[in-house]
């Protein structure tokens, strides 16, 4: 996995959580394509419906913590 995706830098914790949940960078790019990279202290909530559109079959929402252009954590 790379340390950058869609204009965002991934923290070590984020990279680990991404690996743990087996979500690849291609899916992440499609989720983050419309998110501004200069937003500070943002919580991005990705709905189940959006996850199904990008072929992720989970029954939970996805929470991504963003600070400036860094992806901090993945819940």
C-alpha cells in the first residue's frame, strides 16, 4: 500500500486499519475523490449504500478521520 492516495497522506495507524479491513487504494480513491484535502479536523462518514456501490459488502458505516491532508484513522 502506498502512503498517499487521492491527494491525502496516510498515517501509519490509518494504513494499518486499511490493511486490517482489506480495503484497497482504488476503493479509497473512489470514496475520497470529492473530499477537499485542505479541511481540518473532519470526520467523513461513508454510508452502507456508498460502500455497496464500490463493492464492499459490510453491514456497517465507514468512519474516516481527516486532519488537513492527512488520513488519521479508519473505524
